[in-house]
C-alpha cells in the first residue's frame, strides 16, 4: 500500500509538472492547428498517474510500470516539440 | 492594463483591413529576405493598426472624431484613415516633426497640433480623450497591435522556412503584434528586436524589468521615438523575443545606404537599423532557414539622409 501511495504521489507530481510545462510552452500557439494535442497530453498524464502506481505496486508488473513511467514522461517532454512540428506542417495534418 | 491581441483578433484584423491596405512584397537578396512594408499606404506599417482600430470605433464615437499622437508615421496613417473613412482626425505631433510630414498629414485633411515634446503630445491626447474623442494610440492598444500583427501572416506565407525575424521597436506595438502571430503559428521562429541609441526604451525596460520613461529621444530615428514602452509590449518582449539589440545612428544610416544599394528602395533609419543589427553580427544568421528583415517604413527625404551623413560622417 505504501509503495502504491508513494508511486501515486510521485507520478502526480512528475506528470502533472511536465503537463504544466508543456501547456505553458503551448499557451500562445494556434489552438486550431494544435488540434487534439493538448488534450492528448493531459489524458496521457492522467492515465499514467493512475496506471503506473498500480503496476509499480505489483512486483511481477514493476518492469512494465517502469517502462510506462518512462514512456509517459517522454511523451509529455517531447509533446510540445511534436506540436511545433505539426504547426509547421511537418507532420500529417491533425 | 492593455492586453496583447490574440491570434483570432489578428485574423479578424486581417480580414477587416484588407480592403484598405496593400499586401506588401517580400524580396530575397544575398541570403536575406526583406519584407518591404515601406511600400504600404502612407509609407509605413502604421496604416494596418490605425485602420483596424478605427474600423472598430462605433459610428456615434466616430462622429466625434479620432485623435492620435505621433512622431510621424502613425500621424500620417491616422490622417489617411480619417480621409478614407470620413472621420475627422486630429494628430498631435512634437514640434521637431519634419515639415514635410506635417504637410502630408494636413493634406489628408487632418488637424495637426504641434507641441514642444512627445510627452506633452501624449498629455494633450489624454485631454482630447476626456472630451470624448476616440484615441488611436500608436502602440498601447490591442486593436493597433492586432493590425500590425497582420504582417506576421504575410511573412509566414511568403517565407515558408522563416527561421529568424528582425523587427525594429518604437513603443513595441509592431513587434508585439507580429510576435503574437508568428509565435502562435511557428513557435520555433526566433524574433529579434532592434532599437537605436537614444530611442532604446524597450532595451532599458527589459534591463529594469519594468517600463522606463526616456528623458528625451536623441536618436535620428524619430519614428522609434516612443518615450516609453507599454507594459503589454514589454510582456511580449520578455516572453516572445530572443533579444533586443541596440545600434548607433551611424550604423542605421549605413544600413540605409546598404538597403538602398541592395534593393533600390530608401528605408528610414527606424527600418534600416534592422539591417545594421544583422550586418554588425548582433543578430545571429539563420542556420538552415531564412533570416528576414522587416523594412517597416520609408518616410525619409534625401535632404534628411544628406544631413545625417554629414552629421555622422557616414
């Protein structure tokens, strides 16, 4: 239980913080061109915060939890970069 | 406090002012793209913001007339707007304004009031506001900034690989509007502001962390001569610009000669200072994309140029 609570608090802080940073970066960007990207990042943050602690608390699934933690953090960190590429038309239109 | 315009407000401004302004061209020369806004009606970008602001004034207030304070270009633009839209325009100018500018504003039907300093001009404008006239501020107005920001759309259309953009700063309305648009659509474009020594209100405000009032405008670039920047434009500079650099008057005059030599157009020092900043290495060259300079105005006479060359030994 302790592991779960610690992981939950940690994920909320890390993913929540990364989402805030991403949203600040994208604050003045064209919402039309960004399309679903901001919502997708918020969704990713919530799903990661809920799923990673459960996996982390389960010994056999801890490796999956660690992978998901890294994956979620990477997506949140690189989200604005991909969003800027989308704005420049370098990604398929969203 | 005045707020910055939104991207949607700039889009609306573009549609609103389209019948009244020119879609100015962009030409490339020697690896630099030049947006020739000096070919705009009245010879500078100012018509964009003035039209956007005036077109949003209610008919009842329009009947009372509009008033503007200006060191030159904004006054010419408001006079032109008044003539085009049938609004009585009053332009308050400092006595140092070139006679040619005063005559052009009067020729467009504006009432020109000359006062000793630009600070007194702002004070008189506030008096007129209290009497009910609508004020078209040269920079501290979201409608004006949105109008100037329409240049950003044209730049992105004309230069798909825009990497670095160089824009001069007076009160900051032009660069705030353009940066709002460009950064919203291409966040990775790096935008630099340029001022001349003696008209460097934004550089001083950035250093102080708050708007600073200059005791006097000592630069020859009188059209950059806002005595202070607005909190909103300072906010835009802090958040959206890479840097604001300052060049000397002599460098600005050398820039006039260089741009004239390259493009066969005569920019004013408030525009050529951008070229001066690039050629002096104060603005880094683009690595992969294009570096663009906004040539924001060309209200300069050959007599002025000759006088400056003698005075500054250029």
